[in-house]
C-alpha cells in the first residue's frame, strides 16, 4: 500500500546562501511520496538559477511570482498542492531525514490530531548550535495565549484541516502565528513531537532588527492576532504577548553577546 502523498511548501526569497542545503535535506528524506512546491518571491540574487539547476519535475514544481511576501506565496502554493498532508519548510532551514516520516506516521496513528510540529535545533549562520527550542507536546490554551505553543516551520498538517483558512497577507511579521492561531481557534487540534527533527537558522542581525527597528510591524501583528480573541480577553492577550516578546528579545540579545565574546 502506497503511503499518502505529501506536499512540501517552501517560499523562497534571495536564499542563494542556504537554498542548496535546504533542498539537500529534503532529498535525504526517508519519506518518498513527496511533491515539493517552491514559490520564488521575486528573488534578485542567484536563487532562480539554483532552482533551475536543482529542482527537476515531476518531484519539484517551481513557480515564480512578483515580490509579495511569504504569506502570499504560501497561500498560492497551498492552492496548487495535491497532497493529503502539507509540510512547511523555510528556505534557510533544514529537515531531519526522519522528520516527514515521523510526522505523517504520528498523524496516521492519531486521527484526533490535525497538525503536528517538532522541537527545533537553533543554528547560527555558521551552522553552530545555540540549543534546542522545545515546546509542549500537547499545547495548552495558556501556551497559545503566550504564543509559545508551536514552531511554525516544523508544521505538518492535514490539508483538509485548513479549509478556508489562509495566511494574513497584510502582515510582514507574525503571519505564521496568525495562521496557526486561526487554525487553533477554529478547533484544529495540535501536537508536537518531543524531538528536534528540524534545524532553524537564526540570524543575529534579524534579531536586532526585530527588537529595535520593526516595532510597528510587531504591534500590528500582535493586534491582528488579538482580534481572534473575544471581548475583554483581547487587550490582555495583546499585553501578555508584548511582554513575552520583549523578554525573549532581551534574552536573544544577551545570547548574541555571549556568542560574540566566545568567538569562533
């Protein structure tokens, strides 16, 4: 009996430095019944050339779009997908060879769960590990309130669970958590495999930008997500999330300083 078809969703924008490693990690996957859909978001570097060299049909489907943001690209690719399950991947990250197999196996054995993530290794630009990002195997309402329930890039979900849900294309930051929270509020049941089957690359420069120069985008994202919560709970959610964000950013900056002091 053939295993269910899986569609891997990858938005790409100016990812020449990491794209080949991302694709190699998927080629090493133990799960074979894959279609890999890649949306080039108007890249201006050599991303297009890498895609032409590395991504051959029928396994790969590559689409080129005008620059419109990761949310719009994901929405387009979801519509074009034909798999029973959707796997999400960022172009600068890596999937463990067992990731897709273990997530699909979990969903097949747990019919009450519609979406499953994993823990993630944290990598810097040189591939050094910062540690492991762990999340609750069965996220609680409190986890969702604090937005610490899930690592979006590790998501594997039944396509049937998405229904009419879509990524918020008006958000430049936090569109991933808006999508996840929308699914949770609609009744989708989530779980996480308590093992790091994904490697998530963090750029220190991005952390500083997020902390100091993108405050308005962060506020807009948190406010839009807060609209998913009813009545008086909305401002409480908003304040709690800003508090968690600032504490997380402060911790990240301290970690960057320690890495810089430690050296290569």
